[in-house]
């Protein structure tokens, strides 16, 4: 339960009154709940689609995106902006790392945020109302991929949140979460494995880019992976619902 509470406190803005120690053991346990945190936030975000889709698809989609940003506190959006500010700066590794740590929003980060939010809005808008489940599953896909890269990929820094999550040795928890979650997807609809596969491809592509730029991953890159995988998953879900 401490792992679940820590996951809610760190990865969401859902108020949880109990205090939990922020140690490696609890961090490792919290990573098990990553995809299920995505499902919780996604189900809340799907409510406007379910309730308002027949009235105004545009307002419903806008509220859905707003709910996601609100309940994550913009945590992953911040990582996306920092990552693109650094990676597109054209500087060498050390300077890229400095730019990513700078809290100032640059032009590349701003553009990344604009295109990301716009893409997410369009993807949600184009989803049929009956396919609302694509929202929680897309958020879960992205977080499962983030758990995978935390487990399998190397860090670019010797300190920071990325190292803290990596050092929690949560491999067993992430693998177990993945097995349970894939089982849920296959039970709902075997075709829904395609958005998860697409998210994994995006995660690998971001990993290769990060290796090239800073020889590893950071907490900001994890956030960027989550945001990009959410969008990729929603778009693939649209394709699945329309064409399959």
C-alpha cells in the first residue's frame, strides 16, 4: 500500500493524506503501479468524452486534455519541454545537460508543448465516443513503457530522480505489472496490443536520441517519453477503431 500511495503522491495530484517514506524500497514498489496510475487518471479524463461527446466533441476533448494535465500537475510536460530545449539546442553534451536543468522555458520547449498538446487534443477529438477506453489505456501504455526504460536503459547523470528510480531495483515489480497489464489488454481486445507496441517503438526511438545527445536518460527524458507515448498510443487507437 505504501507503494501505491507514493505512486499517487508523486505521479499525480490526487490528494492522499498519509505520509510515506520516499526511500528506495517504496519507490521500487511504486513503479509497479505506473500503468494502473495511468488507468486511474485516464478514466477520469474519459468522463467528459462519455458525458459531453454528443453535445460538443470539441469541449469534451478540451476538458479531457485539461483533466490529464491537472491530475499529473504538468510533471511530464515539464520534462518534455526541458528535453526538447536541450536536445534541439545544437550544443555539446555538458551544455545540453545544463539547459535541461534550467527551469527557463526556451523556444524549442514551447514549440514541443504546443505541438504535443495540439496533437493530443486532435487525437482525443477524433476518437469515437465508444472508444473512450483508449484514453486510460494510452496513459497506461505510456507509463508502462516509462517503467521499462527505467529498468532497462542507462542514466545520463550520477544524481537526480532518474538515478533514484533506477537504483530502486524495481525490475521484478515492473515485469509483474507488465504481465498483468498485457493480460488485461488481451482480455479487452487483442488488437489493443498494437498501441502498446507503437508506444514501445516511440520509447526506443527517444532512448536512441537521448543516448546520442547525452549518453543516457534523465528524469526529464522519462517525462518526454510518457508524453510522446501517450500521443502515439491515442493515434494508433484511432487507427485501430477506424480501420480494424
